[in-house]
């Protein structure tokens, strides 16, 4: 089921989580990992995505 969410304030911080179809091991397969990384970099450069480090 696809859901569309909207960001209401660009000043807020959002936590994003996701699953993949058929639980494909996205981060252990080089091809899939590169697609994910390329997509994140594209969103950073073209859509204003900011990725913050995890602070424990």
C-alpha cells in the first residue's frame, strides 16, 4: 500500500523508516545498495534532503 505524506514545515526534523518488497536484502547486495545511495544523493542535491547523523 502506497501512502503519500507531505512535509508541512521545512524547519522540523522527520524520522523516516521503510520496508522493501519481498524483504529484499537491500544493503548487502551491491547493485541495490548503489541504487539506494544514488537516490539519496539525488534527493540531497535536487530536493533539499538533509541527512542527520544518529546521536546516541
